C-alpha cells in the first residue's frame, strides 16, 4: 500500500543564508524527498511556507498520511487556522514528524501542550545513542553513532513524558537530550527527532536518513476517520450477561 508523505519546510534559511544554501542547494525538503523517494511505496510531496496556502491546502492535508515538519525562523508566520487543521488531522490518524527546531513550531507545541523549550548551543559534536533497539524506528541503527557537527540541544526539554524514547543525544559539553521521542495523539502517531540544524549536513548522514525513513513507516496511520465523534449510544438490547429482563 502506498503511503502519502508530505515534507513541509519553512524554506527561508536556504534562500537567505548562503552557508545554508551551500549545504542544501535544493532546500532541506528536497534533500529529505530524495532519500525518502528511493522507497517505491512512498508517494512524496514537498511544500514550503511561501507556497499558496502555505503549501498545505485542504486537499493536500487531507490526503497526507505522514507530515514531516522543518521550521525555525518563521514559526509565527504559520497561521493558527492551519495549525488547528494539522492538529485535527493528527487526531484523526495522520502521522506527524517534527524535525530539529520544529520543537518550537506551533503545530508541535499544540500537539504537546507544553512550552517545548530546551537549552541550545551551535557547533557541538553529538553521539546519538539508540536506547530502544527493538523499536521499529531503530531498525538497522547501531548502538551509537557520531554526528561530527550538530547543534547541542540539552535538557530539560519541556515535553510531556514520551510514550517511548528511542534515541538519547550526548554532547561534547556533557549535556544529554531525549533526541528521538514517540507519542500517541488521538489516532495519530508523533515522532520528534533532534538532529538537523540547517548549517550542518546532518540530513546527508546515512543513519539519520534511515531513522527518518523508519519513522515515516512507523507513523503511517493504522486507522483514519473523517471526523472526531463523541456519540450517544442506546443501551444494547442484550446485555453482556445475557438477555435483559
Ligand atoms: Zn538549529
């Protein structure tokens, strides 16, 4: 069965900063689209903030199974109405993968219900530890691997306690971070993944590509509904203990 994947990127850093443009000449979204696109059962679309309807008109959002989100400098430019539509879509079954600085995106904060704040420092070195090797997102990932240059994100990360933690980040400065976290929200599955600062070639690293690919398959919906219902139901004609008297 085909999985419809939409990769949403703010797309501003790549345009405005030559250093970022050199790392991701086609934009972060197209870099991710290229490696995800090698899987024949993934139907990939990309969208950026400056597209019409911010890249997510109704028909695109409604036909998306898994939405990936990269944003940083323009979180506030995403309309609240769109955030509510994304939230509703996740409740009805869509998967949502928040990448790196999307920890502060409106949609991720709405899904978490907390501030999602953290500590940060540019230009550190990270060792990413896989602490749930039996998890589907960890498939094919070694016990640990090094990301030579990555932005340090440190605890405390103000998130609700994850349902599962798959990866822990450890940085040169000694800080640790819950770098790969899973939640169930409504019928939808949410994954947060910390590596991916715009100045670093993190999305070119094979292990990172494998993790994001695994996450897409994990987050694909098991069940999708058209609307959220809270129905009144009549008493059954037969009780579970036998016929009603
Ligand atoms: Zn960053």
